[in-house]
């Protein structure tokens, strides 16, 4: 009898691992595709000159604030949809998607109108010089005004993930990348008798790829091969109770994202004061570090989906196991990435610069990052797992403590007051993710999130 029980337990564990990997790997590929779009845009725009790169950069500063709201709405959508799907209540899941689409359209159009009427003022407010604004304005108008397509795109992808479909968002993201690359080249530089549109072409390429993504996602949810079936031609009505459920989850998630962004702006300003080499090294190390985030984000999506669905089935213990298993699997991937960072730090640094002083600082930072991958993994995966359960307030509080109480204050003390330079910045980062990771793990293991109703 005991042998049969052990065999069942092993089979269940294997099934869980298989399910998590099935969800996480497409999500990782999708995240890589999203990062790649930005890399490609920067590469092509870089051929137009430094001012063009700065123009894209200042536009992205604004878009990052909007994306914080879009991501938060996506988190709320995933949590609500996954809970209904787990409870086999597809009708309410579809209804939740409709309400999220209504909200995403309103939010996206509102931001678009703000961008249209206050575009130049926003760029000036961000400190852009006249020669940068000349390049930034056409790109800003082409990318930021049609923000509604990005918002709808992110919400629809989140809805499908909540239903357990991570493959469709991945496939569409990869296709969007291919379209963006082709259109970037044609619209920026021209082809045959067409002379190209310069930086405006880059903006149009990005927006066109997003429009195509939205069309394909809408087609998918109108099809027959998905648990989410929303006909855009049926009657639409506003359900304030459902909207309240989504907003209740989304607002703390939005505050958490904005906390991260604002904290980065503050301590980024402190790093600039150290010197140009330090700031360059910080940006290079941050760019490389992005790749270590990808497994954590992918397994975080798997955790959020499975936690929500299992809570919908009233299987609370399985929900907890799914989150922990996602964390352990992600840690394996991220420790592997961290090992590459530690061993090949000098080689990775030289990809971006030949400046010996910058390389030395990048190497030190990458080796700090490498040592703390398990704690970074905790913050990424367990935050997503809690958010999938609808517990978005606790990650918000932990981010407020971590970013402002530890990281910003730590950068000021270690970097500015004690003179540890860039190493001090990343030591503060390491302390932040360690403390936050332990706090989130403690919260997750206590299991209070299991009783949150949506």
C-alpha cells in the first residue's frame, strides 16, 4: 500500500513539473521576444545618430509608466480568469475578459489622448533637449498615442495565460518580432524608390506589429480551440461588480510597479553623480541582468496561473505546491544563468564596451548579481504566485519596504555617504532582494492568501 502511495506521489510530482514547464517555457520565449523588440528598435535607430537613440529612450521612460498600469490590469485579469477557469465557470471567465477589455480600451485611449495633446510638454518635463525632441516627437506620437493597442494586447495575453494557454501569446509575440524587424528596416531606411521615414518609421513599425498582435489575439478568443471565447460582436455591458473585483487586484499591483519605477529613477540619479563610467557600467550590467529575469518571469506566470486555477478548484494545498515547485524549477534555471554571469563576466562586459574601467566595474556587479539569483527568483516567482491568488497588497507593501526602505536608502548610504561607488549600489540591491525574498517566502508558507476571495 505504501509503495502504491509513493508511486502515486512520484507520478503527481512529475505531472506537476510537466504542467509547470508546459506553461513556463512558452512564457519565457514570449518574454525574450518582448525584450528583443526593444533591442532591435535600438539597433536600427542607432544608425540614425545619438539624438535618435535618446529620442527613443525618453519615449520609453513615459511608456514604462503606462506599462506599469497595463501590467497591473493584466495581473488582475489573470487572477480572476484563472480562478473561474479552475472552478470550471467558463461563462464568468469570458465575462471577466470582456470587462477587462472594456477597461483596457478606456485606459489605453485615455493615455493616448494625454500623449496627443501634451506630447511636447511631456518630453520637456522629462528633460529632453530641443535637438532630442526633434527626433523624439515623431516617434513618441507614433508609439505613445496608439497606446490602446499595447494595453489590449497585454490584457488579452494575460487572459489566455489565466486560462492556461501560454503558447498563443508566445507565437504571436515571436511573429510580432519578425514583423517589427522587417518593417523597421523598410520604414526607417526605405526600399526601392521609397526613401524611408527615419525615426517615425521605427515608431510606425512598432505600432503596426502591436495592431497585428491584437487582431490575432482577438481572432484566437473568437475561435473554438480555447477555453476563453469572447465574441466581439455580441452585446457588451459594463458589470461594475466584476470590474470592482479586477480593479481591487490591479490597483496594488500598479502601485507596486510604480514604486519600482520611481525608486529606479531616484537611485539612478544618485548613480549619475558618481561619474559617467559608473553610470555606463550600471546600465550595461542592468541590460545583462535582464536575461536572468526571464526564467523567473516565465515560471512566475506558470505559478500565477496554477495557483489561481487550483484555488478555483478549492484545492488549496495543490495551489501552494504549484507555487513552490515553480520557484524551485526557476531557481535551477536562474542559478545556471548566474553561473554564466560569474564565470564569463569579463567576456560579457566586453560585448558592450572596451573601456577597461567600465569593464572592471561591470565584472564586479555581475558577480554580485550571480550570487543572489535564488533570492531574486523568490521575489519574481512568489510575487506572481501571490498575485495569482489575488494577494496583491502584500507584494506592494514588500516592494515599498524593499525599494524605498532598503534600496534607495542603501544606495544613498553605501554609494554617496560611504563612497563604495557602484559596488555599493548593487550591494544595496542584493540586501533588498534578500530581505524581500525572505518576507515573501514567509508570507507564502503561512498560506493566508489561500482564503482570499475574488
